[in-house]
């Protein structure tokens, strides 16, 4: 369930960010911007309440948001998407995977203190 909520948070944030760009020509999109960002933060908070670590949740949320926003902006707004940008997105994803892997292999600090 946390991963489904996180997916919703990512989709909401990307929709809000793309709508922010589109609102320059279609002011009605400001409503999508506000609703999208509020929804994204509410869903992200729900993910954290369900126990996902903030480093993992925020890392996945922000990395996926950056990657999807760049790809969709290229498609929707004809913005540049270069091979160098693709390499950067892959590097971000690798970094997030490393953070997630590292968080899974270490006990929380509270557990380490209790053991001492």
C-alpha cells in the first residue's frame, strides 16, 4: 500500500509541475497546480505514516518526479531532452536505489541504542 500511495504522490506532483508550466498560457491550470501539490504532500505524508523511511520515500518521490517531468515536458512542451540529461536521470535513479538498499541493510538508530 505505501508504494501505491507513493506512486499517487509522484503522479500528483508531476501533474502539478507540468500544469505550472502550462498555466502561463492557460491560467485555469493554476487549480491543477494547487490541487496537485496538496495531494502530493498528503499522499507523501500517508506513505511516511505507514512506516516507509523518509530517505527512501523522498528519494523515490523526487527522483521519479524529476525524471517524469523531464520526459513529459519534452513530449508536451517540446523542451530539450538530451542524452546528457538521460545520463543524469539514470545517475539519480542509481543514487536512489543505493539509498534504498542502504536503508534496508541497517537497523534504525533507536534499535541500535536499545541494544547498547
